[in-house]
């Protein structure tokens, strides 16, 4: 449970082969190699990075999408998309060894949290570090800022701007299709089998709200409250979204088998929706896919 919640809170977490079938992978040249030195999130990057270590699956996806894949020499254990990320050297970001990272000879390291004061240790070795601190973005505007900052750090500002434009256009297009004056459906988003969910102040809560959905969680419960089974049953949400299908093996069938859950509206109406854990826990380019999936499941559009 802690590891999944950590992904949601912080992730957020190689050379691209010719003919790679993964969507969104690009091999464009760096657009602004002469724009250095540049300061990103308080860290100065003196020159165009040639060897990047990304210890955040979210930012790994962004780097590949904006064409920085050829510079990536290492990624964290959860960076599994696109498939090229699986061919890089792997580093355990939750038990981070400064020596292990330094052995990859990076000139840029990207982190989404700072275990064991790794930033200081890496900086002392002359390695540029950009820290995108927890809990991550709370709004789409924050997401777009992170994409642009990754682009600046990697020397791909133009590609990052283009990605923001595409994401914004696609998301606006999805939202424009949602029927007006529909009733506000209630929902429960399950992050793991211990019934942790995303509450107020989180990007996920913001996204569901944009789609006209009302969480069963009270805003006063904070960003990642743990609910009881009795509470979820009692609130009887219209939709249950499962973001623990991979990590915990949950499914519409396992939900139906839980004591008391079979009588919930979402179970009876077939609106227990299975989501891809990694897409839910990251806020990179595939955020568009998440929004489209939810819109299709709720409204039939997207």
C-alpha cells in the first residue's frame, strides 16, 4: 500500500530503437542546445545534458515524449513506459544510493522526492539535479509547468511546449463533448485494496471534478484519506474506479465478492471501472488517456 501511495504522491517515476511501436516516442533532435546555462526549479544546469538519469516514472515518460530518449542512461524501477525505458540501467529510487547513480556518469538527474538527502550528495559530485518535489501537481496548469521545466532541463523546450499544446487541445476536446446539464455522478476512486483514495488538493480529484464527478470523500479529509468499507457502501457511489488492478489484483469481480458491496449501485449497474494503475499514478502525456477513459465510461464520449 505505501509503495502505491508513494507513486501517486511523488511520481508521479536509452536510445529509442528504430521502429519502436510505443505511441508518443520521438527521436527528434534537441531544439535548444544553445540555451544553457538554464535554471530549473532552483537548480542550475550549465550545459546540454548528454546523460540523463530519471528516477521518476512520470518524468521518464515526459522525457521520452519530448525526444530526450537518446540521452537517458538510467531510470527508476517503476519506469516501464515506453518500452525503451526497460532497456536502461535501473536504480531503486526508494533505496537510493548516490554511488549507484554516480556510476552511470550522469550530467542530469531528475527526482520526484529526495531520499536520504540525495540532492546534496549528487550536487556535491558536480551532477545537476532537478527535484520535482512531492506531492506533485494539483492542477493541469501545474502539470503543464512540469512538462515545460523538464523540457528546459533536457534541452527540449520547443518539444515540451508542443506537448503541452497537444495535451491541452486534446483534453479541451474531450471536455467539450461532455453533455451539459447532466446530473453530478458520485464516485469512489480506489488507489489500493486498503481503500486509500485521492481527496481534496490532489490532481486526481481535480481531474474528476473537471469531468463533472463528485467524490464521496469530504474535502476536510485531506489529500489521501483511507476509507472504511462501511463508509463506501453507505455512500453508495454511482461509479467505482479501480486504480489497483495491477498492484493488488482488484477487479469488478473481486469488488462484487466483498461483503456488502454487491448491493451497491455501481456493482448492480456494472459501473465498477478498471483503470491502468500506472496511468492513474502518473501525470505525464498519458494523462490524456486517463481523462478520455473516464469520459467514455461515464458519458460515452471522448
